C-alpha cells in the first residue's frame, strides 16, 4: 500500500480522469483532509451493467467521508474550495506504461462538474476522448 497527497490551491481545479491497466490496476481509498471536492469515478469494467457510468460524491474535511474506488474505475475530482488537499491510499505503485486516462469533459461520459475549470494539467487535457 502506498499513500500520496494532492494539494490544490485553486477552487475549480480538475484532476483526472486516471486509471491503470492490469496487472497494476489500483484500488484506492480517497479522503479530503482540507477544503472540499467533488470526487468522480467511472466504471471501466467490460461487461459490467454500469460500464462507462459515473458517480460523484462530495468529500470534505468537515464530512470526513472516504471513497473506496475498486480496480478498473477511472478517478478524478474537482476542488470546491481554495486550499483543498486530497489524501490517497493506493494498492499499487505508479506504473507509467500502464497509466491511462480520459478527458474530464468527454461528451460520452457527460460528467457535470459543478464549477468552471480554473486549473487542469496539460497531461489531463491531452487524454483522448472515448470513441
């Protein structure tokens, strides 16, 4: 198990949507330790009745909720407050050759982010759209 944090200064920051292919698909446990965020997961399991469907949950330092993310789910979030910190526990180490992602604004996923995007990495903007 490995742990990581993500510090996000700006409200409206988007990270994701990320996942890793087997044999390094990650199981994650995510908590918000400062601020607030909308955490979104997308089912990528072929043959699943919820394939390519997503769910979002608000995680805040105040509500102290955690989100368990099974393997083969893409994960992303948008910060809802300035100074939001996210704490991750992951079952696998980062495997760059197996790392994948989808665009946060992919029309096929139709995720409704609550705020305008104020910050997003070049890598997250470069992920492909679903076909």
